[in-house]
């Protein structure tokens, strides 16, 4: 089953790729390495899911935001490569959660992104990662995630 077929089976649809909101590019392909800029939980109307994740009660909302980040990243990957099947491995994720100083469940939030990558790419989607808290993120968004991928 292709990654696109797995996405459909999971009930997901790739969002449109929107232009960057700053002086940067969304990805850089260098040889067989694809580097993705930080992606946020951006909605098709070019707004973001906003807010801080500060309590256990907000972990699920953060998880869903990280899922949306994964879908945005997959849309960028498809734009860069033309086909998600060209992904050989998710080399690393760096996940940032807009959170307060007492919040300790950053990994559970970033699992939203990790779970999508593993479900879509199987073993190729398993990856090392960081899941850290930040006192703020651009636009006030809840989550931002960067990725490095090995591609063919």
C-alpha cells in the first residue's frame, strides 16, 4: 500500500501547501536528504491553531495539533518529491510545544506527529526526535515541528 493509500485508509487528506509566512523556504533537498522548515498546525484558511498547552486536559488538543502539523509536512514532502513513496526514512523530528514552565507532557503532544509518520510510512517512519517546551512560538501557534528525511 502506498503512503497516499495509507493516509486515505486512516481518513486523512493532505491539505494545500500554503506559501511561507516569512523570508524562508519550506524545504531544501540536498542530495538524498530532505530538510523541512518548522511547520505549524496551519489551517487551509492560512490561520493556525493557537494557544499554550499547559495542563493534562490540553494534551489531546495538542496531540491533534501535532497531527495537523504532520499532514502539513506530508503535503510539503509531496510537493518536494512528487511522490511520498520516495521517502526512505524519517531521520529525525524536532518538536516544539508552546507550553508553560510546569508542563511535562511534551512527548505525548508530539506523538500526534510521530504516530502519523509511523502509520503512513511503517518502519521507515520510525524516528529519533526531540520534544521540548518553548515559552512562545511564531503566531502564537501551539506546536512547531521540523523534520529531516532520507529520500530516493
